[in-house]
């Protein structure tokens, strides 16, 4: 009871802080969000900041987060519930792991919010959504052509543009329904000799009549080259553009920091939110001042160009993004995202009130193509997730459990075979085949198997991102825990899932449908 009250107090305190109209200032520890929140786009409306991020194959997608200080963030909605661009989004005839929604851009214009993003992978078209209330329902406005890593821009003269690719500018119709026929469509600049590698992730602002295009820059062929953020600027939107490196620094042994955005604070200050690849936890946002030089360049970092951080402080709580759930609400918490589109008839919060019921909807032979796997971010530097499962509804051949989910996953699986229940701890590695990005095989290494004498079991996954390993435990009474199996490495692999490791609750049938599992609760600890 004492722990529950303490967690409630912390949660209410964080929510209270999020509602205070403050500015992004003071001391803090980076990364400001120690979890996988890549490709951030931020706009400020009044006293609040609104951010969207990439979640690719996870549904609902394009999470909208809100903050009053750019330090404490809370997920308030998702832009879309699902993508229906073919069976691969349903884990049929292939997958869209690491594809789907990428690099959204959020903007506010004339009383409305707009989000642009492109869905990578066939058919590969864009999406434009709009809303008057970012915490409410978003409406699909149009499906423009594919344009990579776009930054939506409303100019002062009423014209609308998208900066995309590597320095390309395309004018849109004023209603954002499509590309404007006969409008501006041009390459703004060519790569110089120092930009022969990655140059993407557009983010555009206009200040004092000038246009500033920020991009990530990386060339792996140059030994010692860090990922970095560069800025191209011009007095006219079509150029000519000049370039400056505005952030190039190593941070805490994980390499450089690059790709994100800058945003103005109400009192005239500016801040940057730029992410860093940080191993198994994923891509983490770092907060930093943005200082304008006398000759008009936005330089990121502290006075020495380094990522500011106060290691005497704790990491910022992310209770508004990740957390526990007792499944007592009639709606699924915004903490959760499904792996690909959910089979809507195969899950329920009402069939057994106070529980999430997961039902088998088709027969599959592995976790990576199982529908209705429910996930949420793991967080650093260390975290744990514990789930309580009621197993009475399982049928022969059914599988359920908890995983540290990624291309290589550490998995605790309850198996029902021959009328008996077993708990198996394993490492499962997905093997892909192209072009359908299908699961060709799953390489499984079993570390432990024990008999379960009860129809209720508690499973725990602990993530340690100081060394990128997951460990596993179980309980048959919710009090006494037993470690099981072996530690499993948590890896970040952009060729397969392109996401940080996630807690995943799963249920699927290997022989026949008709069974179910009831999820009593999920306990998240930092």
C-alpha cells in the first residue's frame, strides 16, 4: 500500500509539473527522455510544446506528447489508430517492421494542428492529419506522394512547403491536399565535399526573415567522424543557402548527437531537442540551449558546444510516457502500442472487467508474426516490467508471456502442451527475407524450462541499459520471485525493427484458435 501511494504521489507531481506554464530552463540531466523517442518534431503553442515522434510499425502511431518545459513530457494522443496500406500491416504476407510511419512533422497554423509523415515501404505514400485539439481525434486530410523526412512549413505569405530528402523543396496546395501543380519544386543545394554521407532529417524554422534548415550529417567512411547537426540558411526560401555545423560532440561514450529540432521559448530563448543513438534502449532525446550568434547562426549545446547535463540530478521521470496499468479503464492506456495493426475482435477490456483479455485470432508458429502483441517502451538506465497472467482460458498449443522485444528478443513463454503448463525462457532471433520483409525463420535458444503448478503466474523482465542486457524471473504467488534462464543481450538493429527494446505481452495459438489469456496487471518500475 505504501509503494502504491508513493507511486501515485510521484505520478500526480509529474502531471502537476507538466501543467505548469514554465520555460525550458534550469538544471537537468540528459538524455531528457531516456527511452526510444526518435525523429522528434516540436512546435510551441502558447505556454505548451507539442511533439511527435516515430513509432513505425507500432499501432496506434505518431504519438503526440505535450510539455510545459520541454523536460517533462506526457503522451496525450496518437495521430492515427492504424494504417491499412496492405496485408503486411496485419502481419500477413510479410511485415512492416522498421517501416510504416517515419519522421513526422507537427505544425500549428490558423487554429489547427497539422502532422505530416511518410509511410516507408510499399506503397509508400504520405499522410497529412489535422486536429483542432491535439489531445482529441485527428482527421486524415490527404495522402500526398512519398517525400522522405519532410518538414512542413507555412510561410508568412500564405504559401505552404515541404522541405524533404537532402535539401529538396516542394510547394503544396494551400489546403495540403497535394503538391501544387506548377509550384516551386527544386533542389536547394548540392552536397559539398564534406557531406558525402547521411544528410537528412529536415527541420525548418524562420527567424528574422531568414530560413533555417537543420539536418543530421554523418559520414561513416571518415574515421572518427561523429554524427552531427548542420544548418543551412538563406534569405530567400529557394536560396542560395550557406552551411554551418552547429553541433558536433561526443556524449557519454555513445558517439555524437544529431537529428531533431529547435524551438523558441515564450520569453525569446531557444532550445534544441536532438536525439542520440544509445544502444539497446534506442534513440533518446537530449535537451540543450540554442544560442544565436551575432551573425545569425543557431549554435547548439552549452558554451563549449557540449551536451549539457548535471549528473548530480536524477534522470527526468517519464511517467507520462511509460508506466503501470491495472486494466481497469474502459480504454487502453496511451502507454501501450500494438505490434502492427491489432485484430480488433481478439482483445477486450470489458469481457472480464479489470483485466485485458487477449484472444487467439489465427494460428502462427512464432512470436514475430503473432497478432495483438502489446508493447511499451523500456527505459534507461534500468527498468523492469512485471505482468500477472491468468491462464485458465489457454488451449493446447497456445503460447503467452512477456518479452524484451526486438529483432533479437529475450522471451518468457508459458506453453500449454498436452494439458500441462510450462514456463520456457529463451532467446529468439528473427531472420528476415526481402522484399516482403517477411520473417523467414526464428532461431531459438532455450535456456530453461519449468513446470507450472498454477493457472496464475507473474513474469518479470529487467532491463539494464548500462550494459544492454535483459534478465528474467517468475513467481507463482506474486511475492517470491525466482530467476530463470540466462541474461540476453538487447540490440538495436536498423536493418530489422529499427526501434529500441520494448516490453511485450503476447498471446497466440500454434494449433487452433479459440483460447484466451487474461492479463490482470502490468507493473512498471524504473
